[in-house]
C-alpha cells in the first residue's frame, strides 16, 4: 500500500464516521423536537372538571387548562337503572369555557325512561354532593380549538371530586 492509498483510506473513514455522527445527531434532534411538540401540546390544552358550589347551590365547570374548551358535555349520570325504570340526569352542552375560568351549569334535566323534563333544586337532591350520600361516575367530554377530543373521568359525591383520567381521546 502506498502512502497515497493509506491517506485516501483514512479520508474515507473520517468521512464515513462524520456521516454516522451527523445521522445520529439528526435522529437525536428529531426525537427532541417530537418530545418538545408533545410537551407543548400537553401544556396547551383544556383540562375540564366539575365541582359543586354550596354557596350558589350550582354545579360548575372549571377549566384548569391554558386554552379554551369547546362543546363541553357530561354524559348522562344514571341514578337508577333497574328493570323497567331508568332515571338519568342530563347535563346541557356548553359551547365554550375560556381558559382558567369557571361557569355555572344551568338547565340540568331529568330523564325517566325516555321522558325528559326540567329539574328544580329539589329534583337535584339525589345528585347534590352533601345530600346524595353516594358517589356518581362522571364523564366529561370536550374539544380544544383544533377539534381534538378530550375526556375527564372520575367520581363525584359527598366530599368527593376525584378525577382519575384526563386525556386526549382523538
């Protein structure tokens, strides 16, 4: 092997190793970029929960997130589901809940079998935390400004507002 051949071989090896290092660096940078986008999206999303205000005698939605929530709806809350009788509370859909704010939930209805009617404060007694003496499963569905769907699931009851699942579903 001549000196020139050895130098060419060393140059080719250096170029190859440089290519490998650049490829590895590009992969790391791409992974960091993906994680950064993921973290930003997690921070910039609505986080909606429900609470009960004893002073105002009303349920409220609270958005703890950094962006508004849209099309907020609680799945029907079932009080009784026996043979021949189904009693649900039907919560209205709220169109928008600004970030870091709360709104009262108005016009909760009761549905007995398929008959829907308005409720009074007395009708809500079985759902109001201090008088219910039991917990209810609550599922809140909502969207962000990009139309991505989110869900908050938990239990609501006497001194219980336990939300165990808050995540993106679409």
